[in-house]
C-alpha cells in the first residue's frame, strides 16, 4: 500500500491561530488567522474568515476579511463578500461587484 501525502492546510471555522504557515499545497482559512503564509498553490480566505497576514502564494481568493499584504504569482480575486484592507501584487486582479476593497494592487509582468 502506498503512502498518501497531504500537502493542503485548513484552519477550520471557529479556530483562532497565529504564527507561520509554509505549505506546498493549498491553504484555506475558514476561521481566524494572524501571521505569515507561504503556499506553493492557492490561499483561500473563506466568507466567514478573518485574516491579518502577509501572504506569498500562486493564487489568492478572498471571500472574507483580509488585511495585510500579498505577493501572488498569478491571480488575485476578491469575490462579492470580500472585505479587503491590503496591498497586493500579482499578474491579474479580479474584483467582483459587491467586494469592498481598500488598498493598492501592483501588476507584475511575466518577465522579471
């Protein structure tokens, strides 16, 4: 029997955590988190989540509250329920109607 490796990280609803997360896979925050996140994939901030963090990831999706900074390789997406007070860098920014955003976005090119 082969060993299955899980590389995703979830901070569940009702959980409060602080510190640093470094994950090769996706990081999803459903609860409250303060600190630093480095993800080899996506960071997802769920609708009821509260996040105060500095993020490095491939993609970022925000549906809850996010304050801090993010350096993202590809897409930053704020859905209609997002409340953002952050400065982000990425290739593309998508802001859905209804999202509340306060902060800056800097676009990075494919060539660095």
